[in-house]
């Protein structure tokens, strides 16, 4: 397999919001993303953006149902999410508190998932962002013995 383009992970995702500019500011404030690039089009609509979190990249754009009806925020489909994001952080409790202070809806408070010594143990929480997208943020507590 060839290497990914410089600065890009093998897989990334795109999210669409009614107000992508506000969502970008909020995602950076609440979740700790960093804005790498933002391209604005007519009326200030976000045509393309890249937000980074460590080596991860997400793209955020303004929903345009007239052009791309399948690129829609959850609010337009009764809150449904067709994809959910999972991100590993260094301190999940501090991250949860940061998101809470920014007004995020904490769906599930931090909890531990432990699949036993042969597997892994993580501490994580679920949160809904300003556009209705669901995110899971986790901190690895223990890796599988086979991974050591």
C-alpha cells in the first residue's frame, strides 16, 4: 500500500452543518481541534475546511441540500446519524469537562469498558455536538497483551 498524501491520515471524514463557520469555532473550542484550512465561498459558506486532531483530519462544510442532498446535518433527518466519530485523547475526563464547559450535550458520562486481559480497556464518553453529530472520545487504559 502506498503512503498517504503528506499530512493526511489513511482515512478521514466530512461533516456538514447548517452554520459550518460556527461549528468549526465550536469544535476547536470544545473538542480541541485545530483549524488547518478554511475555504469560504458565496455568502461566507464553508466550501472546504480541514481540522486536525493529532494525526487525524476531519473536513467540515456548509450543508447544501440543493446541490448535495445526501450531505446533511442530523437536524434535517430528525437527529439521525449515519456515522459517528471516535477519537482517542490523552485525558478523557478533562476532555469531557472541556466539552461540557463549551455547552456540549454529554450523552453518556465517562465510563470504563473492559473486555478482559486478552483485550483492551478504555475509558470514554459520548457527546452530541452543536450540529447533532455524535462523538465518542476515549482514553486507552490497557492494551491487549498481544499488542505489547
